[in-house]
C-alpha cells in the first residue's frame, strides 16, 4: 500500500483523544449569569429560557452555593426591579436598597471569596424607556450624561460587594469614566469587565423577558452593527487604554471571528457571552429530540474556547461544571 500520513492514529481511543486535545474546558472558565427579581418569594422560570430563573434573594443564595460547589469561576448578576420602580434615569440602579445591590450583598455574604461576584453595570433594566442610558431632549441616548449615572451605579455596586463590574452599555468612554470614579474613592481593587464588542443582535430576545425590559425600538445607535468587524479592534484598543481588566465579545455564536480577532490582540483575559438566544435555540432543539442536548452544549462551549475565550458566560455554567467534574 502507498504510504501516507495517518492522523486517525491519534483519534483511535478516548485516552488518545484526551492526551492530544488542543483546547480544554474546565469549570473555572465558566461564569453563570443570574437574575434576581424584586418582589419574589419563590424563583420564577423564564418561559423562553426553560431551566433559567428569576430568583428571589433566598433562591439566589442557594443557586450561588450550588454553582460554587460545582466549581464555576464566577457569577454575573442582573437585577429585575418592580415596574413601578423604573424611571427615566434608572434611579434604582444606584440605590443601595435597589434589588441588584441587595442581590450583590447577598452573594458576597453567601459565597465570599469562593468565586468572583460580578455585576451588570448598565441602566437598561432600571429605565422606564428600556435604553441603556439617559435620554436627551431629542429622545436619543445622551452618552456623557449616561457616564455620570454609570459611575454612580459602579460605586454602589462596589460598596455592595461586587469584585468585577460589567460595563455592558456600549457608551463611549465608559470604562475610563468608571475607572476614574472607582479610583477617586479608593476602590482601586475593583476590576472592570469591558463589554468591548457588543453587537446589536437578534438573539437577545429571551434576555429581554428575563430582565422585564421596557425597551421600545432598538439599540442600534450604540451597539455595534453585525456587518462590522474592524471596529471591534478599535473598541478593544480604547477599552485597554481606559483600564479594562478583562474584555468581552457578545454574543459568542455568530461572532467567533470577532472573538478570534480580539483574543489575538488583547493583552488582558478575554471573555465571551453565550447569550439567551443561543441557550434557547439549543434547548428547544434538544426538547424536540433533534439534537443531543449535553453533547451540543459542550460542543458549543468548546467552540467558544477554541475561538479564543479564556472565560465563557453561559447559562449552563453550573450544569456543565457538574458534567466536566
């Protein structure tokens, strides 16, 4: 027989495949996004995300303990205020007694330094118009006025116990403004996870149910155009110059090329967010028996890691961590 290369030799057994695997997936690399809702006594399942819940403070604590026991690397918390507590500037976001800050305190008390407590530093859940910032007289988001609110929100979250602040609003200068605000009050150890490349995606739909969004219209004037690639590197350079400690690409699924670009250039750790629509699609297909759920989840996560993510935010974090252990 004519001699030729035989790569299949290294695929023959599970042990061989494990030995030569180029990409690893470990519980410590996973972050669990969580939702805490005001006024709940029991957790409430999100209909478009089966298996994901809006938590009460008590159920939030229990879910956090389970995640930490499974070995997840961090918890990213989003707050869901009562509809009547929303206003034009998202006052509840910076209120020490607002639901998100109460939730952060509960997590900090419950898990301490056993994992990384992260906060969503954005106004959209708290505004009655649903946008990520303060609106100007023309009805558009006022970038610079919004930065003042982000700093107020960041200080409240740091006081509540957040280790890492997720700047998801896509306002120009947000990382620098928050960094300066934290440093000015001695919060030099509070880190910033910059949502560096956040695209205006059609796959955010289930998330808006999860946070009870009041949004009318869209966020295309501040989130990135899915058609664009190079501008993500511009955003990356700006965030790094402003002091980002970690940078992130969101969503993951349709933007693996962006993730690779960012990972190749970044001098800090890179995260990617496997968003609600990605979760919902795999879940729905698996419920219908069209795909193998566990295999599909793990394949999707390894793909995000292979594309360059050091950290993956995923609603399967706890479950996947159990599988991987």
